[in-house]
């Protein structure tokens, strides 16, 4: 498998993985969210086109030997909405195809985002997960992220509160001393 920086021609595969993995995961523990949000293909295309062309972000993809994308992750500076001045780097998005989960792809992508943030001068990495997304929260905890707080928010009638986690010392984390 190859882990590389995303290219503009990865857009279709990135959108497909994002939609499939989000819908598969959330249909298990928050089906109301999947139902209410519906098919967001056009919105996802617009979002990912902007992300892939914005130099403040970077996106990595993991592909198999045939060149099929199995997962992707986006990193960059911490979004100001989190009001976390001590945590400047952020893992903004991580999605792995449901058929490729459990193969270490999410871990490899998370470590790559952390490594790139560290190389860019960030000392810590923040990540937000829907508070109801227990599997994602366990995943980040298993990688050594420390719980910070819950940020209450709603998206229409949905509770989209976010659980914030942080790797406080990227230096130790990316070298394997704390991961």
C-alpha cells in the first residue's frame, strides 16, 4: 500500500470514501443523522475541491496496489471555532472505507498528519469527533490522544456536539515514544 499526498484527480475517490464511510459509520449509531443529512454528494464535491486547492491544508491518501483509494486524512492549522490557542495543528478529517477498516490505514494516516504538522512547526495536534461517535473516540484514545472537552453544537435538529482530543507532544508521538 502507498501513502501519498492527494492530487486533484483523486477528487471522485475522496468524495466516495467520505460519503460511504460517514454513512456506514453513522448509520450504526446515529441513523437519524444519516437520514436527515441525506445524500450530500454535491456538497462534498464542493468542499473537497476547495480543500484540495487550498494551500493551508494538506490531504494524504492511502491506496492499494491497484491504485484504489482506501482512506484519506486532512490536516492543517486548528480551526478557530475550537478556541484552543495552545493547540495549533489539527487532524481535520479522517475517513477510511468500511471495507478497509482494521488494516491500520487510519492509524497510518493519523501518524502522517501528525508528522507533517510537526515538520511544519506545530507542537500538538487537535482532533474533533462527534461526541456520539464512540468508535472514533476510542480510536483516537487508542492512539494516545487526551480528551479535552465536549463542545455543544447542533445541526438543525441533530445533536452534533464535538468531543475534542489532543496529542500534546507531537515530537514524542511521531517518534513513537508515546503512540
